[in-house]
C-alpha cells in the first residue's frame, strides 16, 4: 500500500502488485494527506505459525469519458481464483508469511513477505496484518511514522462460526499527477478496511478511486472467504 514503507520486490510482481492498485497509482501520483496519532501500546502478534487466510479479489470500473479505458491491472483481480496468506513465522513484532495468488487459468504466483507490527514496514505483496486487540483511536502501528492512521470504530462481523469483533479504519486522499503541469489531473482514493480484532488479519477491504482526467472510477474489493483460525 502506498501509504506505508516497504522493501523492494521482484519486477514481475510490480505490474500486478497486490497493494490495491495504489502501488500503480503511486508511480504517477503524490501522497498529500496525513492523520492524527494516538498513544502506542506493546505489540504481541495475534497470528500463529500455520494459520492460513484465503481471500477473493475483484475489481470493477465505470468509464465516463470516451478517452477512458479500464486499467489493465483489473484483469488480474477478476481472473483470481483465490489469494492465500500462510503464516510461516512469528518473531517478536515481525510476522513472516507465504502467499499464493491463484488464477482461474490454473497458474499461480507464489511469494513470501513479512511485516513489522510496530512500524508497519513490510516486504512482499501483502500488508494487511495489524496488532491484535486494538481499540478505537489506537494507532494501527504504534511506531509507524508516515500517516499515524488509527482505528476509527469497532463492531461485529458475522461469520459461519458466529460473530467476531472487527476493527475498522478508513482514509480518503487526493493525489495529483506530476506529469500534468496544470495540476488539474487528480485521483481521489477512499479506502475502507475491516480487520479481525483478535488476530489482526484483514476481513474486508475496498478501495474506490475516482479519476478526473479522463474521468473514470474503479473499485477493488478483498473479501475473506476461509481461514484455519475460524469458520468463515
């Protein structure tokens, strides 16, 4: 995700990066917004070695101008069979995992990554793991320095195993295209994220992006479909 620091990744994955298309947007747009911070708390990861979490990925677009075209990156989302995250190590604040991005044509991309739950720094294609047991106004990552995003609210998510407590955060940003000297080409991104309070794992994410030149909208959705931790 463009609003968090990350390490370098293989070139083959850049074009189809699983950072909700914001990695693609960040190549052409400049981040211009921050949010308030809150006090930090000690971090103990809520996931364990062997835990798996599987997601569906979809994307859609609405074109308003004849010059607008559907971004090629949406193809990969809509040809996704599943995206799986497998926790492979937990060492202090750092969670390490493998990912499998499987497509409907039978091919897949396998990768590995890690995330530091104190700073939010990560490597790889997946970043949506948070410290467990956060409450409203807690920072998502207590020592993250760029945005100081916080938990906006806490509620209940219904699953086959019953209700589980979920935290929610959102952010709306406007980006400008540096290749447009007039500064009139913009993209507004509104991201909504729900994550499981007990484990810190992503439950649901949508990223709605509104472009004005040419004018079109896209939305990316991640939805948890199964897990070894609870019956989804």
